């Protein structure tokens, strides 16, 4: 009988503990569920980190720095030193100072093996170089071209509105050339050392 009363006691204690754990779990779930609206209310009251659906919409950026009263002709040129076909996809475009523009250059490796290459820009007139601002350019890094690979490479740029008023045409010219790869550098080092 003592065993039965102890078992009954343990069963009651277990049932009470289970009930308490269920209540705690439900309270924790409810707290977690209510935490987001409470957080939003606190942020709204304090003015910190307010994220409303209106503010989360992406608004187009209107660049107030674009000088629509001026139009500059930008001409594109391409030269190669090495086994490449290299050219701009357009010969020229009209750009307002401050306006973002993009041109694409195409290059084809005409060799049966991969090469590393680099492009170097030049500008005419020379004074335009300081006002020609590239945001993205394939000339920022070396290019690896596999055998017979063709690649399109963008240049995203804008002209600084401080460009002198007498400049009406700018020529952007790239010289694309093969650079000594690791194998060639190793060959040169061994030739110099030997």
C-alpha cells in the first residue's frame, strides 16, 4: 500500500510538473509571438530603427548632379598588343555630365591556350582624364582568357560636371595586351638565373 500511495504521489507530482512545463512553454511561445509587435511599438515611440512598409520600398535615385544643358560625345577606341580581337560594341555615345553610362568592350583570345591580359586606358584630350570617372571597368584587374574564349566586358562611367565647358568630345582608348603569365615569369627567372 505504501508503494501505491508513493506511486500515486509521484504520478501527481509528475502531472503537476508536466502542467507547469506546458504553461511555461505556452507563455514562452506567446512572448516570442508578441515580441515583434512590442518591438515595433517601442521603436516607434522612441523613434529608433523605424521600418515601415513605405520606407522599405525602393525609390529610384534621381541624380540632381546631371547637367542636362550640356552634351558630350564620348568616342571609344580599342588597340591590341597580342593575339586578340578587341573592340567596343559602339563607336560613340552622347552623355550629359553627371549621367551614368555604360559601354561594353568585346575581346576574343585567338590563341589555342589561355592567356592573362590587362587593359590600359588613355584619354583625349588629356585634361578630360581627371573628369572621366569609372565606377566599374575591366581595366581594374587582369583578365584571364581561355583558349578561343570571347568575353564581353563593361565599363560603367560618368563625366564629372566640373569638366571644362570647352570640352565637347572625349575619346576613351584602351590598349589590351598580354602579360607574362606564371609560366613565362618562371621561364624568365630560370633564364636569368642560368
